[in-house]
């Protein structure tokens, strides 16, 4: 599949281009960026890959490609995905998939009508620690899970310039849209669509305009609850996962190693890829459990095979949860999901 990557910030450079250039069945044919420094970076790392200055030029040349990967600022995700589909191109769309559940449904309907692949990029399903949680839950090692705790907590007390810190609602700069969408997607993948959502969403740092701290509580049909934290002001982060069942518990600290490896320029998928250091293995009860290797490469292997690794319906559910979270934070009430 001849692939055009729209955007070459952190997402494009670390999470997409390395996999598009190494996955059998995919070809990184072009990168769309008008930034001179980023164009130079692409030329140095991926010689021979085309450089396109704007999305308008990409659409004029749409017949040269089969797949578009959208990793632009959040406010453009749905717009660029829609235009790609209208030009007959399959699309992978970074999170947040769309600004609203309604917009996500429209994209899903358009892809179905055109017979095109549409894949939300929720790569955190292939974090090694989450793969370990999913395995333990699936095997029944914890018994009946009654609480799932998941955190993306950081210590970033200084506000940085950029659209992720924007107070303009159209920029989707809230921590709920950023880290929160990953947390929600993992909970949905494990336990299904929740029946109710409670949330506390705050802006804590001096000078901050976007939400930088959030807690979400999701109630699932099984009776399990997911407690999810996302914060830029956590000087003492809690465990990445704490999963409690009626037979045992699993507790895991630290982050999946793939992101840092990709930022450092590592080529994905080689020997030892995604392996967690032994010192960071989680505990099942009191016993260490080897962390499953992280495998972001599996996402694009599925795309190359013509499959959507994450169902669009799950992305729609995730955005319904996000909308309910904002409503809950505004009203101080639990919001039921139909």
C-alpha cells in the first residue's frame, strides 16, 4: 500500500514513519509537511521518500497513493480523514479519532459507503504492560475483576506553548483528549462499553488554559469499574496498572519502553524489541510476572493485511465516554450511557 503520512511531528516521526517504512506490504511513499526542518529530517532518515508541502497538493495527487495516515494537530484529524476517504484513500487516524462521537460515526458511515479501510490509531493496545493485563484477565488469573486502575501521570509543572496547551475548544487540547483517550480505549477493549461515567476534569497549573488533570470512573456491564487518571501535575505517579480481582491482583509500575526507543531513533521489531526490564516486571500477588513484549508493529501488520486493528465502533464508544466525562465534570453527576 503506497502510503502518505500527513504530519511529521513527534507522532509522525516516532509512532508512524518507522513502522510504515519497515512493515511488509506497506511503503512510506511520501510525507506531507511544509516545515523546512522536518523536511530535512525526512530526507536524511528516509532518502527517496517523497516530500509534499501541503495537504492540498496531496489531494491533487491522490491517485498516487492507497493509504493516508493522519497525524496532524487534533483539530484536523476528522477533516483530513474525511477528505482522504472522499478521494478514495484508506485512512489511519491518530487519536483523538474525531472531535465528537457524531463526527466519528459520520466517518465510519463514509468509509463503509466507499468500501475503504478506516483505522483509529490506538497503539497503546500494543503496550507490553497492557498486553500482560489483557492476558491475565483473559486467563482468569485474577478471578472476577472488580476494579481496573490505569494511569498516565506526568510531572510537567511548566506550561509549554503549542496547540496541546491551547484553551480553544476546537484544538481539543484537553488532557482528556490526549492521554485520556488512550486510557478509555484500553478500558473499553478489556471490559466493553461502560454503562455510566463519572469524571473530575480540572485545570491546575498556573497559566494553563487546557485541562491538565482528570479522573474518570467507568462502570461496565460486568460490574467492574475502571478508575482512570491522566495528569501533568503528578509529582509522585501511582502505578501504571492496579487490577483487582476476587482471586488475585496485578500491580505494574513504569512505562512501556517502546516510546522512548522510538524517540531515540530505534528501528522497531528487532531482537529484544519492546522487552521490559526485569526490574519493572509487575507483580501477580507477590510473584513477578514477565511483561509481554510491546508490539506496536502488530498494528501496521494488520493494516497491511487490510484489517482495522481497532474497530471504529470502539473509537465511537471512546468519544461517547469523553463527552460524558465532560458533562459529568460540569454537573457533578454520573452520566448514563444508552
